[in-house]
């Protein structure tokens, strides 16, 4: 079995990330409201796919209700890194992107950086395999993306990197997130100079 449909989510868990090997693709399925709390796991999955030379990395947003700027910045950073590395063997594609998520990506000017299937015609065989697996494994346990222990400081640094990537992708984002960037840069600099561990979230 490859996926597990989440059971009733507890109030403190608003999203999940599931992973699967589907033919030649490494499939990442995001469920719920994707946020900074999920971004480190997403980043690690993306990095591992590239490190292992996976030819295709799919981010499936069929059941993703929304994405915050840190999560989108993580996707943006991955796209920029792949675009800047001609030797990278991995292609990143987003599928099943709903209107709300697509509008958010377009608003931040990063939709054009990402390969997005807007017609629903990409990877039809792989989609069928995923659908069959989900139907077969309802209520069963499966593969979640590995947890990444992230302290408050780690999350702040991750958010800073994500927003820097958004700024690199669009000059408008530098203005949009100027206050956020200033705050995160000062916060991480202060923590680094003081040698403070923010504790694990």
C-alpha cells in the first residue's frame, strides 16, 4: 500500500504529506492546509528525490485546500534550484492544482516557474494507479513523509529561505514580504549571535 487516507484530524493537525513510488515518479500528496509546519518535510522529500536522481517528482494537490507563503516558497526554491542546475536529472511537476491554490501561486508570480498540469491530461496512467491504490487502502495505514524535527529557530530560518526564494522569483514579492523578511532576518541574526535554541515544535 502506498497511501493512507487520514482519519479525522485532530485540532492541532491541519495537514498531512504522504509519499509513494508510482512507476518512475516519486509522488508527494499534500492533504489539508499546507503551511510552514509542513515545509521542512516537503523540502526534505524534494531534496532526497534530487539526491537520488529521481526522473520525476510529482506534487499532488488534489486534497490540498490552501498553501501559505512559506510552503509556496519551498516549492519556488526547489524550482529555482532545478532551473539553475543543468545537471539535475529530476523534473518537478504539480498536478491537481485547485483554483484556490493556483490563484495563490499566480498572485505570487511563481506559477510560471513551476510545471503545472492545467488540463488534467498529464500522467494519466500514474493517476489511475494512485486512484486505485487510494480506493483499495481506505482507512489503512501507509507511508507518511518522514517527520523532520524542527525547532522554532529552524522554522524561522526555513521561512526566511522560502521568502527569499519568493523574492528572487518576483520583484513584487520583495515589496510584498519586506516586513516579513526584515523580521525573520533580525530574528535569526539575534538567535545566531546569542546561540539560542528555540526548542522543538
